[in-house]
C-alpha cells in the first residue's frame, strides 16, 4: 500500500503539472500548524522563483485545480478544504470520506499499510555487548533496549536481520579471573601443566561466586603490581591456547552466558547468535598479514598501525593501532576481524553497532580501516549508533542508593515495585495477578522511558515519572490498549462473540462524525509514514512519539463518544472496527519497541 503523503503529494503534483508547472513542487507534508490545516504544500514558493511568478498566484491556480470538479466521475473528492494563503502556502484538509476509505484499506492490509523493503537487506545488529563474568549493569542496558527495537524495526520492514550479542569474552578480565581462581585453588587440574586427562564437567564456581571473583581481582590488580603481572601472563597463556586455561575459560563462559540469557529474557531481548570477541581471533593473523603486505599497515614506534586521518577532519583522528609493540592486539583489531568473520558468514549489506557514544572514535577508526583496506565492499553500510548516558535525578550517571553502579536486576526490581504499588493503590487485583502485571508494565516503563529519548542524548532515569500511568510514559500507552481491550470485551458480552469479530474485521469505517474521531483517523493514517521514518533514521523514539499521540487521540475520542451505547448499528460497528485498528496499530508499535500490553492493569 502506498503511503498517505505519497498519494497526496502525487495528487497535488498532478495539479501543479496541469497548471503547467513541474509536478515535483507538489510535495505535501503534515502541517506544522494543526490549528490551521492538516497538511500543507509549500511548493508554490519554490516554483515562484523558477517561473518568475508571484507564489500566491501559483498557489491559487493549483488550489483551483484541486477543488474544481474532478474529471473522472467516479473519483471521490479528496479535499474537504484547500486554500491558498499568502505568501503562497497551500493549506489542505482531507475529506472525511476519503480518510475513512483510506483506513478501510489500511485495516484490510496485513501490515497495516506499511510497505516492506523492495530489496530486502541482510543486516547484522551488534548490540548488548556484555562482558563475560562481569555483572550486566545498566551501562549495557541501553544497548540492549535500543538494539532490540532497531532489530525489530528492520525485520518488520522485511529485511534479513541477525542480532549478535558480541560477547566480551577475550580480554584481561578473563586472565584476572583465572589468576584469582588459580591462587585460591592451585590444586585444580586446570593449572597442572602435566595434566592430560579430561577436565571436570562442572565449573569450580557458581555465577554468584564468579561475580565476586572479578571485582575483587580487578581491585587487587590495581594495588598489587605483582598480581597484575601474573594476571597478564595468564591472559597471554590462555590467549595462546593453554589447554587447562581454555577449559577453565569454557566454564566461565558457560556459567556467565546462562545468567546473561536469563537477564535478557526478563528484558524481552533476544539474540540470533551468541558470538564473542574470541570467535574473531582466528581471523586476525591473515588480516594483519594482508594489511602489512598491501602496504596499509606500517610500523611506528614498534607498533603496527593504519593511518586513517582525512583532510576534511575537523578533529584529530589518530591512527588505528592493530598490534602493540609488545605483540598484543586490541579492541579495534578484534572489531576488524569480526567484520571479516561477518562478511564471510553473512555477507551483510549493513552492520549496525550500538554502544555508548564515548566509543565513537573507536568506530570511526574501525570503519575507516575497513573501507580503506577493503574488508567490506563499498555498498556495505557501517553504522555506529552512540547513545548517551542514563543519569540519576542529580544529573550524574545513575547509581544505587548506596552509591554503587546499579545492577540490572535490581533496577528492574525497583521499577516493578513502583508499578506494583500503583496497581495496588486501586486494589482491583489479587496480589499474584498484580505481581505478574507489574512485571509486564514495569518493563514497558523502563523501555519506553529509555526509547522515548533520542538515543544520542543523555537522559534522567526517573522511576516515579516512568512508572506513572499518565503522561508520556509506557504505562500510559499500555493503559490505553487495556482500555480498548476492555471496550471490546464489553461489546462481546453485549452483542456476542460473532458480532464482535465481524465488526472488528469487516465493518465499514464510516466518515468521522465528529472532530475527535476525525483526529483519531488522521493519526492512524500516518502509521506507515512513522514506521518508515523510524526505519530510515534508525530512531525508535519516533515510534514512541507516535504511539503517544495516537493514545491521546484515542482517549480524546473515547471521552467524547458513546461507543457501546451508540444506537445506530452501522456507526457502532464502525467504531468497533476503528478502535480495533487503533489497538492493532498500538500493539504493533509497542512490539517494535520491544514490549507488550497486559489484559488488565
Ligand atoms: N563489550 C563492549 C563494552 O562493554 C561492547 C561491545 C560493542 N560491540 C563491538 N563490536 N565493539 O564496552
């Protein structure tokens, strides 16, 4: 199905052409003065220059065309109002019949009017990015939440999308843990160079212990130079294939990944592949060798580097270091090798990364090296979406009450409690149901609170505000959906199941009877455009904005309309079809954001 603005632009463009102007001047946009009109076209202003004519004259000619009798008798009128306004704007208002007809088509379309990508792309989304054995904290939360939404949006548009968690499973943190375990339990076979049997199947630690080991070892390394040196050695040995350390490493990964999966499940986030930094390592030697041989990489102070500065740079972009003077490879080396791996396995058209925006320079370097050395074809898009920090009310990075970095599960717990208390204030639910509902609503509060901000901006994490059932919040959107579900349930109770399903899927949507209904219809008609923009800009916050506006439009309509008590059967059924469509659009929207609505709240 075509998008509404495209159709309207086509019609106005035709009117321009009929008057002897180029049809490209007919571009129609949603009005930025909704008090004056619904849509507008500013093409006459631009045409005035090209045709050396007063803009208002051109606008008037076009308007005359638009409002004049249509040539084809069966064409229904499109405009209720079209007017030329000085200096040369064209203000437009849609005909109610046209709009209702449009919604009828949209309701019959399985994608609610959204067109999928003509040439589906293969896309890898690199998000989550947790580090093995380090607790998942809120620093990784945004990556997971935004990445999941972007994955869903790209997939909804018909692309082949692969979500990759890209585990941090290779660095010094692994050596620190192993060294700490070794010093605590030197008797374990992993550390015996003469051991040639099978290593135990069970890990020598639980996730709880593992999470204690890492911070303790990391703190110790900062103070104890000797320990730090031993941990570096261990890292080196494990990276170079020490059999016992590799076996121990497998245990760390298994225990840690099981815990991560549980955390992501609670967040309604899931990955198609669980590759890690370690999986890219085998690609490093050949890649580095080739970059050397082909003259891209050269030595500088003992290190191997690739220059990536460009003349147009406004701020310095330092060379990308592939291999340090001590032979160690770096984060960038791993990311480059990961690109090699992804090209081999998926042959992607795009790779999209989600991290804190402080990693921007890193990705600038990695992308430039990839292009320069031909790791990817020219057509491949490499995109880094850098997001801002989640701050507390004091404007500083969010911390627990006791001042520590907040662990994800505590954070989720806090927001669930806040929602639970609100639900219990109304006392309409048993405790057990309220708990379950709080989990669903709490997740919406958390995700919407995050996604409704433009990703690159810092934002204040405010549990009170995010969990409110009113205002621009996740719970408010869910509340609106629950309200629609409840009207539909009452309709079913009054008129029978069959009547409900018939009205919901077959009834004609009638031209709006009042202004609130007209506004609701207008808002619905803009769904496809919204999704299209969110997709092209990789911007979930556009969907948040939209579902909020749609919820407001629905609630306005709801407060001024007797839906169930409407006596005219045709109109009543039209309402049911309209609110069912509203529900579908809202539910599709929140699904793209990564959460869902309960039945009651
Ligand atoms: N593990 C990294 C971190 O915690 C994030 C990884 C992001 N992805 C990537 N391909 N570099 O900062």
